[in-house]
C-alpha cells in the first residue's frame, strides 16, 4: 500500500510527465491516420482490397443477411497452463471444443460433447522414458499424448510445450469435426491466429532461423512435425470444401505492419494494434471501426549487425510439412477491427486460399456482423470459450492426479493461483 507521501510524489511526477507529452508530442491519433494513408504497400505486406479505414453502426452490421455463412461454428480451447513438477518435469493439458450459433446437434448430441484433448510433457531427466507420442480415442473424446525429453528439446521448453499442446487439441478438433459434420455451408471461426508463426520459424531453412535456435532438433521428431502441420492441413481441408475459415486474434502483439509499411522514423507505437487503435480512434461508441484486407507475403529474417533487415516467404521454407498447394495459398490475409465497447483491437485472419474462393468484402461484412452481434467476439466463440475453459481448481486436481508434487513459486506458495 502506498503512503500518502508516496502517492503525492508519484502523482506530481506523473502529472509532470503527462504535461510534457501533451506539450511536445503531436496528436498521435491524427499522426496515425496521416501515416495510414501513406502506408508503403509494395513489399512484404500488400493491400488485398483498396486501402481504407471506416466505421459502421453496430445495429446495421448485426442486421446484415447471413447468406451462405450460416451456421457459424467456432473452435476454442482451454488449458491447465504450464505446470512445473519438483522433479524437473513440466506438463500442460489442453482441451478443444466446437460450438455453433445457432445451436447444432450431431448424432443427437450437442457439439460440445465432442472433445479433443492433448497432454504434453517434457523432462530434463533421461531415465524416466524417452520421447514418444500416442493418439487415443474413447467414445467422443480424442487425446494426443506426447512426451519430449531434453534429447530433443533444451531451449524455450515452456513455449514449445504449450504451443504443441494447443495445436494438438485445437487443430485436430477442427479437422475432426469438419470430417464428422460434413457441412455443405457455414462459417468456421478459430479463436486465435490461423498459424503458429513463431513455431514455423523453427522449421524454416537455416537462413531463416535465429542463431539462438541453432541445434534445436525437436523439429526432426515426426510426431512434432505431424502436430505442427495440422494448421496447414486445416487450411487445405477447408479449401477443398470451399468453406469459409477465419481466425480471431484477440490479442495481436506483432509489429509487422509497422515494420514493413512505415519508415523506421515513424515507428512511434509499440505494436500494430496500438497503431490501428489510433487510426480508428474516432469510431463512435455505437459502431465498429475497421480497415481493408491486407495480405502478408513475407516475414522478417533475423537481423544481423551491419545489414539491412531482410524478409522471406516463410511458407516456401516449410518443406517438412509437404504443402499440398503453392505457398501463395497459405499466405495470411487480415484486417483490423476496433470495438469501442471493449476498447480493443482485433486482428481477423484468413488464408489467401479462402479469399480466392469467397468475396473478400462479403466475408468481411459477415465477420463484422458476428462481432457486432457479440461484444468483442462472436457469440459462437464466446460459447466455445465457456465450454472449453479449464478452471484453476480443475487444473490443480488434474495435475495432482499424477502423484508428483508441484514446484511452487514463492507467490504460488502464498495461495495465489497456480
């Protein structure tokens, strides 16, 4: 708790800081709108539809006809988060659920009865069993079980384990339920980005790898390759059926738009979402602000000292996944939405293959309608999220089932959530 003297001092310095910014800095919102009109869209990121930012009333968007994009399906997942055990092992369990709006049943069961699970673990010890993976199916529940030892994975362990668990559950569930339902039409939404781009850097050719990742060989483990390829298999499956697919990235933290379309001197925002929020800041409270569709055709190579930053087509380098189409079809197309009701920016993604098969403006209107009908996210995603969430109590109970002690941090040992 702050003392009165501490509060007074901090308030005075913060007031001084705020006055300095207002006195010396230009209006960052006007600056953002001016820069947006001058984006350099002739490189790694291009405009797929004419450059624009605009807003429309929530009620108007929510009342747009659904057309071919009904019903709306959504896949979401929940996890125990990474749990560290006292013997140096870490584990992460994940479950994925499909929900729909309006509600849909399959074989007289609600869609939420079908679950895809994953349980991924990693150990520093080599005497408790080697790296292995299995897939189990019991009634309506599927499970990926994978264990990785330090023989295959030594660095960024928690990130890799967490991402593998998420992909093994969510992407598998999207493919599984698409096969189960065989829908003739509809709109499928994924909660999050379409691809795990960060993980795909590990699989790219050596020129694209960060030197810190050299020597990592978990990417040579066949089950890891199979799991990480599943988001690409999802795109291919939806393309084959000509069904619409989009990803809702609720927490976009990248700065690729800034990096590739603005001069270095104009990088006055911490990430793309912050820049776009400034661009769309005049959106009325009862409206949604949004941009045109962009397409990203290249990503950054790790910058080397004394050399200009280079870019490369990531999907051309993913030979391990044996893409079934040209790299162009997998490129990420995206537009941004600002929802004043939740004061947040969303990044809506779709593979280029989908936008080749569907009218980009019509699909954008349908996606905006779903956001308008929800608050921040479409109703189908909200429903899937509520069904997939694993509570702290459930998480702790599941991990304790292995009979090993958790490795508590100081804060956790004081009773804070684990």
